[in-house]
């Protein structure tokens, strides 16, 4: 590999092994009394081939160092507190010789002792919610068999395993999701009481709240009321042309009675959050898009007293990403993308949303203290990975809490770049610059386009991390072009159905602005992106030769082919009409591609199927303006992962991903020889 320029002192980003070894924090949970906080931290196993997650206790006061709670060799996840402060979590904890044991639900007593199993099913426990004022919990699990009974599930599951049957018979759509096949089991929602359970005794009986309902709970979002009396969950229903949409239903825990709360023909309603007194539920309404209009995300409140629905924040031009109630029910704390950040907002009835945090960070996993004065959260930006903090709701004052490990030192600095597009829209980006860039100027630039397309470069990403390239002397431009979130509905509409227009011209305009800086070498630049960012990389390749190299990961290439083969075809079909596909498909411009391209794709990618990458690769070699020569030699490269999906997740495959990308950029941007990883043969 190319030597790292001497631009800075050593950091974990200089060495890929050091980077992969950094701990990764997620999943903040708080006990009902506010005295305990727990986070999950993922670290490499002894062989550096997978991440294992452990649970750590965090001091809400920020004084006591973090304390590790669990040490299972397969890891623990889904931390959730019971009403009396015990910690529930899911883990497989297999017996010797049974490594394929599915996740079960475990309970770690607040007063000490060993964790005990609370619930298990053959399909594994995939999610858990616990009531804050009652000894009640609900879990999700996959169930096989026509009856839905436990014995039937176990019998069919055992027969499929013993006879090595993998076949799945479908009668509807979808059949795949992201990286996994759907079926043959279907998700069920189960409930149990903890008041009949001695903390060291046998498991309680689980009651099925959704018997014989088919795949209605696939990818469901659900909430349990504080008193444990009912669940509100999204509920999928089929529609025309193989579409599905989400409604909102209430299920009574005692009787199993199900009633529809919200059913909107042209919208999906999801992410219910029940008020502390159980009288209201706030949810997200996503209006269905069309060829001419982007979806619109709004917050609404359903009142159980009146059966009416009201807009929580009328006229607010932001899309909420998470919601929690204040303990007294007087308002909501909401996170939303906003100009490259993800702040916390306070919403009270009759008032405009007020920003609580004012820094350049994004906040997730909000947990409000019982007195309503403080919110605990995970805070992150492109200057720091997620870390636990405490925020004063009235003043916005933020304090760092003791985390499992310190934040890593960065090999550079983060600045902001802005420009004005031809239509007058303001376009902004983060620019990550290597330390010492001014002394070594000008430095090469990499334009990195985000996926989505409805998204924003506003928080840390372990998978798409610019600092690994910055550590090797590159400046990394992270722009939010048209279709990005956090700039209002009109900014999204600028690119809706017109992917090759405003998103492309915005990217070129912000690149011009970055290259005008004296620290940047406009003659040494590359473009890269994944998913929709990969689509844009393909479009860029066919519409300009300004870049020395293009890296395209999990990218859309032929839109007429992508639309009916992706896992959520009905969603994309709303925007991707035949006319839109013809006007915006990169494959139609393959003859204009003269830039060396690195194509990357995982075979288990069901969102952007492998056919996109295979067709792109063949057409690059056979039809592009830079085809393979008569002896098959080419400047293009194809990095193929047979067992990876839309994201590359296996640690050593991640290492190979970055090594190949860096070598390809070195060859074509720096014009320096660089060896590909030996492990590739």
C-alpha cells in the first residue's frame, strides 16, 4: 500500500486494524426511576472476524466510570428495564455443542446476581418492550406452522432443519428485505407478566397477541403502555399492484382484542409513542409519493378519549427522526435532521418547535429523566462517534458522561463549505481536511455522495468513514445535494423524480466551491458513493470527465431493471415511472464513461440486487468509452463480496474494502503504484 503522508501524529485511523478495534456504542436505555443508564458497546472478538456486543452501565451523574455488566461470548442486545429496575436483554448464550441457539430473553436483577432466562422460542426473541409502571413485557418472535402453536412451531422447525429444507412458498409481496429472505415463519407479538415470576424460577407463560395474522407484523414498530394494559403497533395491510401500507392498531393485553386506530389510504403510519398517562399516542405519518411529489413526513397525535387525530407541529418543515414524551405529558422531545445536524427540539401544544441543542451534533436514543429536567442521549457527528451525554432541557447545556472508552483522536479537522446552485438554492457540505493540509497544500479531493436518497451527512458512520482517507492525505467532501433531508420539503422536491438534474448540478457546484479553496488540488480528485450515492457516482461517470477515478458501491445502474427486482418495489415504483427511468438511468450513458471505475457489490444485497453490479461491470468492459482492450485488459475493477449485503459488515471484509479503495485511488488520483491486498490472491 502507499505510504501515509507525514501530515499528523498517529491516530487509530492510520491503521485499519486499529480502526476496526475501536469500540462502538449504541442503544441507550434508562431505568424508570432514572437512576441507571445502560449502553451497548460492540468490540472485535479474539479472531477479529466479528463484533460482539456487551452491556455497560453508565453513571447518570457523570462521576463514576462505566461498568461492564455482561460478558457472553456471543453478545447481548436490546437492553430494556423492567418497572422495578431489573435489566432485560436478548442473547443466544448457547449450550455446549449448540452454537445455532436462537436469542432468548434474559433478566439481570438490579440487586445483583446472575442473569436468568425469561423467555425463549424457536424463532428467537427479536425485540422487547417493558412497561414502566407494571410487571409486564411484550416480545416479538418468528412462528412456523399453520396453527401458530408452540408445539407446531417446534415440530415444523425441527423437520426443516433435520431434512435440510430451505424452500419458502410465497403468496404475496415482498419476499426479501435488505439482506434476508422473508419467511417461512411470520412475526408474532407475545406478552407475559413478570409478577408471577420469581427471579430465579422458570419462565412465565407467553400469550400470543397476534395469532394467525400472517405477515402483518413484519418490520413493525410498536409500543407498550406504561401500565402494561395495551400495545400500539404498526400493522401492514396489502394494497393494489403488490403494494403494502402500514396502519396503526391497538391490542388489549388482557383480552387480545385488536382495534384499528389510524388507517389512511395514501399514507403509512408508524413509530407509535404512547403518552405516560396512556391517553394519547404520537406517530409518524408518511404520505405516499407520486411521480411528481415526494413523500412528506409529519407528526400526529391520536387521542383515545375522542378518537381524533391532530397534527402535532403544523407547518413545521422538518422530518422527525425520533420522539419521546415528557414525563408529565406536557410536550415532546423530537430529533430531526437540520442543516447537516440532528438537534433535539421541544414541542409543546400551540407553540412552534424550539431547538434545545445548538451544537453541530446529531442526537439519538433520547431518555428523559423522571423529573422532566434532563434528557440523556447518544451524541455524534463527523468529529466524534456516538457517546452518552446529559442535556439540560431548559438551557440546552450538555455534559459528557463516562463511556466505556474515550473518544478517538482524529487525523484532521472538519469545516463547512457552502455555495449557491443555479436555481438559487443554498447547498452545503462538510469538508474533512487532513492535519497540516495548509503546509502540504494542495491536497487531493474525494467527493463522497451519501445514500438514501432521503438522508444527510449529519452523523458519524462506522461504515462510511472519511477519516480513513483523510489519514492518507485526502480532503473529503460530504455534501447534501437536492433530495437531502434537513433543508425543508422544497429542497427534497427539487430532486424528486429528477435524480440526474438538481442532485447532479448541486454536487458539481459544491465540488467547484471546494476546489476553489487554496488547500485543494482541483487536478487530483475522485468521486465515490454507495447505494443512491453509487447511483450518483454512475451518473457522474457518464456526464463529466473531471474526476480521475470513480468508486461506486451497491449502485443503481439500469433503473428499469432495478425497479421490479428490489425488495421494496412498490415503494420505488411510486417515483420511478417508465419516463423517469428513461430520463435518469445511468446505463444509457455508458458510452460516455471514460473514467476508471471501481465497482463494488455484495451478492446478498436485496435492496440493490447484484444484477445491477453485474450489468454495470459487463457494460463498462464492453460498451463504455473506456472498454477492455482486445486482450481483456482494463483500468476498471470489480470488487465482489459473495456473502455480504448492501453494507459490508464482516470486519476483515471491511478492511479489504478500504484497502482496495485506497489502492485504486492511489493509482489513478495520486498516480502512485499501490498493491492490492494479498488476501485477494
